């Protein structure tokens, strides 16, 4: 299996970040409709399983991108 290119990693990071932001926005919108306090909304976002998985994946992708970028430097 070939390693992803820097461009492929960048595109994956971009799309996954857009998805994470959209998911967070949906949680906030629904919570606001339910008139939940901001502290509760933040707690929900911080404990949201899918959001946490996305954050871990984004961290790994960013690390991988840095490794690809640094390996290209002379």
C-alpha cells in the first residue's frame, strides 16, 4: 500500500474538519433549541463519541502530514 501524498492528507484533513464542524454545529443548534445552558452544551460536545474519534483521527492525520512534509525537506 502506498503512503498518501501531502495533498491527499491535506484534502482528508480539510473534509474531516468540515464534517467535525458541521456535527458540532448540529449539536449546538439542537441544544439551543432545548434551551440548554452553555456549560451543558460544551460537556455534550466534549463527551460526544464520534466527535472525539474525529479529533483523534485529525490529530493522527496532521502528524502524518508533518512527517511527510519533513521528509520532503532536504
